[in-house]
């Protein structure tokens, strides 16, 4: 099949900007038993060589919906929502646990929406069950993310009791107008106390997430706030420049992010980086700015560097069984009793494409890829490489694959060349590709809402 830029742009328009391969947009419904079989197959055939699995748990509930947020999560409405959700998760944890009874998982990760929203009993029950049903390597990183207004000293003690070793505090902004506009309640007093509680409990690392030019931010407050946060010495700082994507209330409520906002966001980001680096924070490959190397997010790095398998609970999740399957679950807890499993089977070189796509932004060592996957990269991907060379977006020099891409648009567009022909065909058919339409322009226009 002939591949051209128009087809790649069409794929970009119909797949997630997370740019993770294979794309969940072409998943089909499958049984939970089939997912179970694929995990068993991985453990039997590939685990001994690969030895990489992390467990992830999703809590898609929040006390209020923040205006800036693009994550799939919902405001809690019923008093029993969390208990119901927790019971379902515990069922799933139980169901899959026999597969892993002789395995030591590498890490655990408790990420969005708000894992710190559970009450003490629920939190205890959840962490205790995971420790009871699953084994972890010694010193496995347990990474737990918290929003300041839902955390308490008691909850921090519970995290410590179950060996959580890294806590992320979602600060995003401390500018008063911005907090109000975005529906967030947090005070300096609470932030400082939270740092103290975590330090006093000897949890090893604190990471903070901050958001340059979040709606209603201003440069002066922002710099003052950042300096105050730096003085609390978080071990790591993540900067996520605001993106007014279609999922945000900001976009849905018809607020506009002007060219001037985009300019300010980029200036702010540059200033932040300068400030952070002047306080001895260093950039670490595949992650963010750190004071000590152990503060890096092992899960995220392992996902990029080692194609780590991911056992994610629950909706809307994206699990990955190395060389076997990418799957996730859908669940409407107000209508359904059980989640629906959706997946895409991995064929031939799909797992190599997954690795290349996640490394596409900068460069990689071809020898390393050849060794890692026992392939001849230049031979196996010769068509893709000549396409990229013709479009002047890569150089192959001294056995290094180096991209010359300069922005998110090029990264998303050109990385799609590594999709398998079968998956490209599936996407073109499923979403009705029309070769007379100019998808390159359409994609550029869509993307410019969120990025410059
Ligand atoms: C999954 S969200 C969870 C946020 C968290 N619950 C909180 O209270 O802030 C994780 C990260 O995604 C990033 N994020 C969410 N919405 C975003 C947006 N519209 N633009 C850029 N980054 C965003 C934020 O930096 C956030 O820390
Ligand atoms: S930012 Fe966090 S707390 Fe706010 S809506 Fe998103 S997931 Fe929920």
C-alpha cells in the first residue's frame, strides 16, 4: 500500500495524541478470559527474558471538575460511588492475581484522577489487598499521586505503611485568580504541611506537577510561587504547559486561548526552566528535572526504555502485555455491572514499532535496537527510513537514528509511518479515508488549538 502524508495526517486525526502504539482507536471488544490467556502466554513465553511488569491503578473521581483538566475523570455524585468502585477493583485484582503468583512486579503506580480521594479505611483496604495479592521486587517504586485538598496526615501515614516511596503533589498553580477560575481549593498552608508530613514519614521522594500559563495565570505571581515551591525542595519538578484540548471544560465552555496566551505560555515555560536550573535541578532523559536521580518516575521510564508490560486497573485504562496485546476497559458505573474489555492483538513487529514511536522525538542508537530486538533495523525498516529521508526529517549518522523534527506536529505526523500496514489499513477503512480531502491542513488546524 502506498503511504503518503495525507494518509498519515488522517491517522493523526483519528488516533489519540498520546501517540502510544498500537492506537486504542482500532480496538475491538474481547472477553476478559482472552486477556487472561494473553497474560498467561506472556508469563510462559516472554517474561523470563523481559522481566518487566508494573501495576497501575486508576481512580477516575474528583471532588470537583477543574476547568483546565483534560483527564477522563468525573465529579463524585453518590455517597457510595467510591465503595462501589473499590469493590469492583478488588474483584479485578483478585481475578488476575493467580497469573502473577510466582512473579515479582517491578513497580506500582496510582495516578489519575484523584487516588488521594479515598477515606482512610478505603485506602487501607486497597493498598493492603494489593500487597497481599501481588509480590513486588525489593525496593520497587510505589508511586502515589495526591491533590493537596484531599490529603491528610493520616493518609500519608497509610501510604508509608504500605511502602509508598514517591509521592507526586499536584499543585499546578498557586495564583489566587487561577485557583478560583479552575475550581481548585488549595492553600500555601496545606501545601507546606503536606511537604512536612511526607518528609516526617520518611517517604523518599516528592515530585510536583505545575502548569505554565494555566488559565488566569500571570507571570509575576507565577515566578514568585515557583520560587516558593523550589524552596520546599521537591526532589523532582514536572512542567506541563496548559493545552486547551477538546476534553477540557475550558474548551467546552467556549473560553479561548489566544495566540498571545500561547506566546506567554512558551515564555513562561522558558523562564521556569531557567529558574529551576539555577537552583541545581537537572534534566533527566525520558523524564523531567530532578535533584536526585532516584526521584525519577521508574514506571514512565521503563515504559519508554524497556517496553514494560502494564497491568492497569481499571477504566479508562491502557494495559500492555509485551508482544501480545494492548487492551483497556470501558465502564459506565451507573449502568453496567462489569467493564467491557477492548483490545488490539500485537503482531510481528508491533512491539518494535511501539518502542520506536516512543523514541521518535530525538535519537536512538541503532546498535542498541538491533541488540534489544535481535533485528537489523536498517534492513527491516528500509521503506520507512527512505520515506523519512525523502521528507528530510531524519539523518542516519554513525549508526544513530536522529530526527530533525522541530515540533509536536511533525512528531505526531511522521512517527505514524511505523504503524504496521495492517493497522494503517484498519484505520483508513474504519474512519472512511477520502483521498480527495486535504487532511494535512485539517490536522494542522486542529493541532494549532493546543500547540503552537
Ligand atoms: C492526570 S492529571 C491529574 C491531575 C490531578 N488530579 C490534579 O488535581 O491536578 C495528571 C497531569 O496531567 C496534566 N494535565 C491535565 N490536564 C492538562 C491540560 N489541559 N494541559 C496540559 N496538561 C494537563 C497535569 O499537569 C496533571 O498534573
Ligand atoms: S485536575 Fe485532577 S482533580 Fe481536577 S478534574 Fe482533573 S483529575 Fe480531577
